[in-house]
């Protein structure tokens, strides 16, 4: 008896890092020592692995067994190391040849009788293993589809420790029961987005300017604030945005799927997520639920679950102030960092923020005398819940009012369905992809300020218009950049090579909730 090793992976936020499981069997009193900064759940692997090995018909060495998880300075947590530890012990006792484990990443939780259980985070762990040179992955059978999303990797699905030993030694494969998938935790954001994909803009009566606003937002990836009294269609408009967005590309799909893999929210078939997610947390959600965190394991929150999709906060002023303030940094950086005393995790969070808000607590501050019962101080305090730094990061701001009789009549006469508008949005996205080809940006909202003004500036008339408003302090420097990006999106929707003064003024109207006129509104009013 001597030493052996297998490979597994640990997750540092979204980044997987390879972990080498080293086992040494030496003379001495029977004892199992696990070192390498394991957490409590991983320390319990000693008893799980020993019971699984003996109940699978193999012998656990009656000697001193030392298990080291390298690199030792990296904290380890989770139960997916079980299979790797058990196989390393069997390799040290010559039950499994060490050569059969070379270049193999091993993931899986063991039951006491040797059966395997599905684990979370298989996709990012497999990506880390492939980057480190592993060309074969050993995972529970229920995680095979997820691991197979990684190209150029051979995936072996196993049902039990006996099954894994048989595959590695060339023995007869046992007829063990199938591995159960991770239990469902309710409707996930991507499932919600798939349901919303069937909703149509034709269901919204009137609201031509509001519809034009969300179409522009969808085309350029811009953030939106819809403000207005209850029942005018703010939520309806927000729920119809996912159907306007194009499918995710391969890289976006892998990133989004990896987030859901870590959160344990993938479907049973482990399919690649191809549609942008739609996340709408309740206004009572805690900061940890929205941003991410947890007492033992740091899990991605709603910000990361909305990655490459939409984060919709209905009744936004009703959210806790710390939750709203936590949006500032992710809206700029596209990621969120969650720090604890012994661990820090970073998750992607590049999403479109859509806020819906009433003008006051009672909701009827719509200019009609006698409707609102709130005092001026109460109204101001309510509106200030969405702080100025958050509002400044929202590109499109639109006050939504109730439809009039003409709006109802025009809606009954017809309009542009979501399918047609989605094609226009896709065409605008293609123009942006062509313009930003060779760069890391995909949409107008992604382009940094310096590159925006240096490589894609506005014409003189548009620049002078924005500069005039900045000097009058109507626009801040940040909001002037966002108006410039909006101008490019309006031009892309209208099929223009570059924005002119007219598109700049349309962008200003979109940001300042002013009346919209011309071709942009016609885009959502008539299919002609």
C-alpha cells in the first residue's frame, strides 16, 4: 500500500479551480485524517466514503489513511469530493489502477450504501477540468447531460461506486438503480421566461409611447423605469419584453447555464439555456436573496440569475433600501462580489434592469384632483426610495398613463404583434454586432464611455445638443453617455447608418419621459 491521487474541482464563485485529492495509506493505528481546509460537510466525507467503500464489497484499509486536498491554501466545501476520495483510497490499495484515473475529473456525492447522488456546479467544474487538461469526466448519471455541454470532453455517467470501479477496472457493470436528479425548487427564471415568450404586445391597449420605450430598451440592452398609477399596464409591458429579446449565443448560454448549475436550478435533462432569463423577485426579498450570499454556502442571487436576461422589480419603491442601493455597482461592472469572513465569491450580473413604480404609496398621484391621499412629504420620501444614482443609471424612463378611448379603438383596429417587433429588434442587434465586431461588446449599452466618444461619436449637431443640456445641468456626464447610446439604438431600429439630431432628441425624450413622435412610434403602431 502507498499513495494515489484523483482530481476534482472547487468553485470560487463562477470560476472552477482544479483540486488534487492525494491519499496516503501508511502503517499505524486505523485513522482517517482529512486536511486541506475542508468545511464541515466535507469533513463528514470520511465517514460517508468509508461506509460506501465497505458496503460496495471493497475493503477499507485497516491503517492510517491521510487525505490531502491540494492546494491546501484554498478553502474546500461541498459533497462532490466523495467519489474522488473513495476512488483515490481504492487506487492506493491497488483495487483500482492509478493509470485509469489519469486525466480524469471525478465528481459525485456518495450515499452510505455506495449509490451516487447528483451534485450542483457540474458545468463550471467540468469547464475548469477541461481547461486544466482533463479529457474525461466521471459524474453521477443524472449530471451527464450537463457535463456534456463542454466540448472535447468524454463524459462517463455512473450510478454507484461499484459502477465506477467496474468501468475503471474493466469489470462487469452492476445493475444499480438510476441516480435521481436534484429535486425541483419551483419555477425557475428561465422557465418563467419561456412562459412569458408567448405573451404578445397586442394585448396591451394603447400605450404606444410606452411600447416604443420597451422596444428601444430591448434593442439596445437598456435599463427601463416605468412609472404610473396602478392598472395602466406597467407589469404587462415588462412581461412582454422577454419575447422581444433574441436567443442567447453559445458563450452567453454557457455562462447563464453555469450560474443555474451552481444554484442547483437546472432542468432534469441539463439542457443548455438558450433564452434570456426573466427574474422578478418579490418586494419582500432580502439583500442576500437579491445580491447573493448565504450563511454556509455562497449562492448566486437574483442579480446573477438574471445574467444576460431581465431583472424586473415590480413595485420597486417597496423594496428595502439596501436592496435597491446594491444595484449600483453591478449595473456598472456587470458582476457582483459577495464577501464573507473566510470566503469571497464573484458572480456575473450583466442584466437589463426593469423597474415598475407607482408615483406614491396610494398609487393615484396622477394629476387628478381628489384621487391621491398622500402628503407632499410622503410622496417625496416614496419616490426617493429609488435614489438618484440608481435613476441616473436607467436609460429609458417613461411615465405610463391610462389609455383613452382613441387608444382602445386603435388597439381594436390592429397593431404590430410581438413577432414582427422581435424581428426589428433582432435586426437592430445585428447592426450592433456588425459595428462592434472584434470587440468584447454586443449591444450599445455595453460600450464604455471612452470608446463610445472616440470611435462612435455623434455628429456636431447632436453633440452640441447634449453639451447644452449638460451645461444647464439637465443631464449629468453619466446620463449624457446613456443618451448617446440610446441615440445609436434608435438609429439601429430605424435602419440608419448613424444617429442625427432627430435621433438624439428622440433619445432625450425616451430618457426624460417626453412625448415621442415620428418613425419610432410608428414602428409599434402599424405593421406597414
